[in-house]
C-alpha cells in the first residue's frame, strides 16, 4: 500500500544572481518516510530543504503540504521544523528553555511544558541536563538538544540539514543509528540533507541523488548503490570501476576486450554503454586464459579490507579484498553476471561536480549565507568545556604551551600597563588627593588667613612682583571631607545632568537599535558605506558640530525659518533643556550604533530562522531572540553614551546657555573659571565617577561572560 504524499514539489525552479540552483525539481515525500537528499556541495539540496521549510521561495513551481499549496505560507505557520547544520541553539537559554521555546510561544501551561520537556530530553538521552548552558555541551549533546527542540511541537515533517557534519567519526556513526531509531519511534517524516554517502545508505528509506540542481536518481539505498542510472551516481555513491562497452544484445555486453554475460536488457543492438562493476564484486584468482589478467600496482590497507589497484587492458581496476597479493605480481580477475551493471552512455546526463552552481544556500558544507553578509566561524563564539589541568595541553604550531604564551603576552602588555599607571592611575590618584584635602595659608603664628587677608599682606609687604618676605606665610595641607560634603549643595545640578543624559541615552537607543539591526543585515559592501555615513559627523570638530546646531536652533535659524513658511513660530529652541538633549543625541548617537552593530553582526541568521521555524513571528523573533542576544551591545552603548553625556560642558554651554548648566560646567568652572577651587572640582569629579561606576556595574549585569553567539 502506497503511503500518503505529505510534501510535493512540482517543477521547482530557483536561481540566485541569475545562476540556476534548482532546475525543474519534482519530488514527493511520503508520510513516515526517512528521505535523504544526497549530493556534492552546491548541488541544490539545502536550497530544496529551505524551500520546504519556508526560508526560500521558488522562482516558479509549487510546494504542496498534505495537498495544500504553501508557497506563501511563512515558516512559523508550517507543520515543519528544522534541525540546522550548526544546530542554531539559543545561546542565552539553557537546555530546558531551548527545548521549551516553541511551547512558550504557544503559552502552554507550565505543568504541561515541564512534562513534555522531560519526555523529549528522555527521548534523546539528555535527562538531567535541563539547567546546563548549551554553550558548554559537546557537539553530540547540542545536536540532541536541537532535535528535542524541533520534535516537541510534534511536526509532521522534520528537516535535518547536515546535523552530523561537525561530529567526529565515532560519534557520527553512533548518531546515525540513533537518528534512524528516533524516526521509527516517533513516526515523523524525516528529510535529511548530507553529502556523506554512508549516512544516506545507512539511515534512509529513500535516497535522492542531486547534482547541478537536477535530481539524478531517486530510489532505495540498494537501488542507488546497485543500479545507478548514470556515471555521476555510480561514481558519487561508493567506488566503481566504469568501463566503456558495447551492448551486443540483451544479456550480452562487450568490454575489456571480451564478451560477458550480464543481466541487463532493453538496450539497442550494438549500443555504446558504460559498464559498472563495484570493487567488492571482483575476485582475485590465479591468472588464467579465461580471466582478465593484470599486474598489481598498489596495495593499501583500509582496515576491514585491502584496496588493490590492478592494471589490466590499459585500465586501473579498483578491487576490495581481505587478501593482499604482492605488488608486481600477475593476477586474474573474475566476477559474475549479477556483478555487472550496464548504463546508457550519455556525457550530458550529469553536469560535472565542479560546474555545479554555488548558491547562497549550498556552500562548502551544504549551507551558505546570504551573499556578502559577514558570517563568523563558530569557533569565534563556541567556548569549549573546561578541562581540568589542561593549561599545558594546548600547543601552538611552534609547540609552545599556553602557559609560555601567557608569559609572552604579559611581557608584550608591559608598555601598556606602564602607560595605564602613568596616564590613568596617577591622575585618578591626584584627583582623589585633591578631593579629600584642602590647603590653608597660615602666618608665622599659625593663624589661618582668609584670601582677602593674604591679599592685604601682599599689598603692604610685597615687592614689585607681589612676593612676600620669606617665612611670613606658609601653606598647610590637611585631610578633610568638607569638599565631598559640599558637593551636596550642587545636587540639583547633578540630578539634572543625570536626567538629561538619561533622556539622551534612551533616545539614542530608540534611534540606534533599528539602524544597527538594518545595517547588520546588509550586504558587506553596503555595511561599509552605511557605517561611513554613521561616522561621518564624528570626522568634524566637536565644537563645530555643536555650533552648527546653534545656527539651526536660533530664532532666526533655518528651522524657525522653515516653520515660518507654515505660519509657525518663531519658537524658543535654543538655550533650553531640549536643545541640550538634542546636542547630546546628535553627538553621541554613533557611540550607540557601533556597539549594537558589532553585536548584531554576530547573531547568526540561522538562530533567527530557528525561532521562526519554531513558531515565532517577526515581533516574537525580536523580543525572544534578537533583543536578548543584543543585550551586550545595549549595555555597551548605554555606557558609551551616558558617560560622556552626563559629564559634557561644551554642549550645555553652547546650546543650553547659562540657565541650563550641567555638572560638567561646574567642574570646568572650578578648574578654569573665576570660581577657581580645584579641591571642590576634584570632589565633584570623584562623586560623578562613583555614580558612573555604579551605573556601569549595573549595565555589566546585562553582559554575561558566558553568553556566546552560535
């Protein structure tokens, strides 16, 4: 009884940048079937998978699911889930929350979520891993989490895009058995993509061999291996001896200078054909007149057999045998009629592998990304599990241990550490000293003199240059808290500075977030152009940029002149808190965009697609995935905008006027203005620095060290 057709692809055509990727693909996927799309890189198999999943749209042709056309149905509304090549786990969620993601989207009751997650983890042998970070799991464990996450929604079809490609050989073989057993237990249709012939033959009910965007052959693993329809299939699936021959009549073929009985029929008399004989079907015997005789040129041990190259009839024959003849010896080769497979000879029956189109969805290991997008290798983000006592195990190409490399790094960092000590730590120490000390002028009797008393003595006893006789007056420095306490007198100005800086920071975040996300998704060449536009204002002098806004905001400025065309104004825009905030936003907006952009470029498209695949619409993708993963950029951007905004004095002086002074203005006045008091200025700076450090500490909570982008 034929199984129900679950997925139907009819005349699917797809091209990227004018290069055809899929050429009129017709394919039926049946219920409860394990189907494998097999072919070399660039053959179109991943594009086919993505079209089924809804991540790519065919240029022409139709996709049907259970008899219903779904060309325009988005991924989150299809009864299909995907296990991506690099798993695309959510790095900000633990194992439990990764698996529960789809159920959370559906607002499933917590009791049911807990029960179903436990069932899925038990199904993939990960019970007890619920609280583990996915970033510290092995490749096989990550794959199991990805499978459990995809299966928990009970999809009708599970798509698997080379999920075993990153695993070592032993684990890959183990997972082949587990995947097949899992498919049989769940009864879900699996569509599996691979370029590994062994995987396809081991797990599949049906194998679809593809090359150059064309389906070359569809059949069972046995059919594909034993009855290849063309040269490409014969050479791609295992090893083959392919010889030119002539089909004299049914069941009789000529090749290698002799006539051989075979089991093939249906060819034209004397038709040129290709003859396929598998290496394991050839037996080595003593050379006789009735055998094909040749000279052994090479013998290679392959573990379970020897690979033997025999030169005979001007052809190098490949033979697999458990016995190894001596190199240079003459041997005979025999095979049965059932070992001979005859194919039509057609040089155009399959494009050469190197001619296959490279597509945005089929790259070196099946999956490319949109052209030009910056993609980061997984080793930049995946942190390996800690290994106890491993500090001496890692060697570089020169054989140096990590410990010795650390010493070299420390020596290389010494100049920078010295620079930090001289230009950062020492000035901070001086500020602290000034903030907690005060200097008095005393006379010979030790009496503290007020400034006006000092000036009176200078006028009475000073020389022409204003110098007093030696010993008349001295300066005395003492520890005091009065300047720190005096800062409280300016608390309203400090709070106003924090308030305006906070408003500017929030506005910068609102404006920068969509801009940074948009730039991060662009083609790389366009990213560079957009970043140049973002940074362009920063290439002008800070004072000049702020002055430009003065001319725009004045009563006779361009903005009021424009509003006047509509009978509005003139408005008082200059010398207002709004003008100060506007100046902050204009000058510091790039400081918010850049860290957000830097983080967002590392959010893998597959992670976003995984969220869509599990049922998340556009808004849910942003709130559940993009926003949490971009929190390090948000934290950095807030810090980079808030710190200079809260301490600025040029912007407030030029755009705010005397009525909108900020704490930066007060500090500048204590050092450079008429109210010269460096001790009070240092105290203000110290209090401001403490406030900034507290805010940075809070922001650091949103930038966890163990969050990596996968």
